[in-house]
C-alpha cells in the first residue's frame, strides 16, 4: 500500500493551483456567457404577411436587438411597418406610422414606411432631358411626378437576397429590378437596399443601384415618426435640429425655384434645436405653400460625406432620433396632408401632423436644375448611399 504524505508546503501549492484553475474556469464560463449573450442579442424572424391583389406573396421580417428595439419590415414596398423603441422609463412603443394589414397599404398612398424610387420627391411637370432625349414620366402629384410615379418602388414586392445575423448586427437585404422605361425612366435599374439593426441601437439603410443605360436616381426612406409613441398626439411638441444654413424655397406646386435661401431669420432655421410648433404657423409665404414644413434643407458638410445631419427629441418621453447620412439634402415634412381618414392600428386615425418625416436625399427636381448636385447614374458607375437612424432616450 502506498500512502500519500502532504506537508504544509505541498498543500499550499495545491491550493494555489486549484484557485488558478477555478479562476480560469470562471473566466472561460464568463466568456462563454458573453458570447452566448452576443449571439442572442440580435435576431431576425420571418413570418407571412399576406398576398397582394395580383397574387404575390408578401413576407414580414422582424429585426430585434437586446436593447429592445424591434423593426418590422415587409417585402411589399420594402416598408417599415413598425419600429419599437424604449422611452426614458423603459416603456417600449411603436414610433412609426403604419397599418394593420396588407390591403390597407395597397389601397392608400401616404408612403408610410416605404422605400421610394426611382426618384424621391418631385420632378416638375413629369419631364426631364438627359443626353439630348426628353423623358415623360407619370404625373401623380398634380402636373408633377412624385416619388417615382403611379407604381413606384413603394408599390412593388421586393425580392429577399439574404439575411444575416451576427453578434453586432442583423441585416435584411432586398432587391428590385426596375425595367427600362418603367414609369418613364430609362434603363434597367437593379436596386439593392440593406436594412441593418445594430447593437448600439442604430438602424442603417444602405442603398445600391446599377443601370444599363444612363438614368436618374434618388432613393429615400419614407417613415413617419412620432417619438411619443402615441399617434393621437401631434408631433408639434417635438424638438428638431437640422445642420443646415440654407433651405430650398418652392413655388405653388412645391417645385424648387432654383434658389438656395438662408435659414437665418426665417421659420426654417433649425440650426439650433427648437419646437416644431414655434414657427410652423408663421405668416410666411413658404410655410403657407407647404401647409407647414414640406421643404428640403441644404445640409452642411456634404463634401465630407457621411455625418450627423439632424436630430429629433420628444421631451415628455425622452426619446431621441439622430439622422446620419452622406446625402446633400433632407426633406423635413411635418405631416401636413394627413387628414384623419387613415386608420391607426390601435384605433382612431392619423390626423394632421401626427407624424413627421426626415427623408435624406438629393434635392427635388434635380434633373431639371443644372445647379443642383447631379442625380445622373451612368452604366459604368454604382449608386451608393447610406443613412442611419440612431435611437436613444434621456
């Protein structure tokens, strides 16, 4: 029989070794738990959203992160139908306008949550010339073309190119082929839009497009926000800040006059945060023409590319929205044409100014305004632009 003999020194060494092994195990277990937490922190769930009147299946994808942000996106129009975030007390509510069902999106046209193309905003008289050829577009806004025409990108079913989940983000990639002369626009335009929800509570929209014939492109996202989470309230109690020294005045058809006017001393000065309600009812010709704010701001720093350009804040809920982009302009629309006829999911309806838009884009009517930044896309080039919506509460 062999008897093990331990003296005090060997016991001490054994104890130290055991503690070291225990610490290493604890560290490894913590790393494993952190990894598992990261893996579970972002997810994408797919569900059926219905069938269009012409028999096309529509899917819904829900992107969610560990911070409680949840974004619902449907393939019809690439629309954001719901975007839930927490207020300063941790209460999670939807902060974008939307409908209960697909048929409502098909039969109405407020562009709620939609991807807009080929051309976001207005083109005067539905016409433009390119390389000596005049193109006539569908007129769906008086005598003008608005947001792509009668059947724009908001009214088609987008193809799912892929979904991706990682420890830092969850992405949904959608594509749509707009055929040559669709709505009057030249060229077969292949468009890819990637929606990405990140761990830091930011939500990216990456737009990419290529064409086989020189054309014009101006894509944007048309979500209406109400940071209160209560759409029975208007958005005039929100504070808005826009990093712009100039804005673009319009005529009676809301088409740019060609002037880039200084915001200083006008109701359009949001260089410092102020309540929407402060100047929205001012005796001002431009306010009267838009019925409030429905104008494009000339964003500072376009030459520097992607940067922070605007912020919205709702003091009561504490919710904050920051917008970052590489675009030259942003259309701030205060929901002036909502009129109480569209139903809200929890009852009631969307009244005037129950939502606002911050649409990053090139300027309206740029194809007819040679002094504005170009929106022309040639076959040898790739259209690429990125916008981020970042959410927080304070």
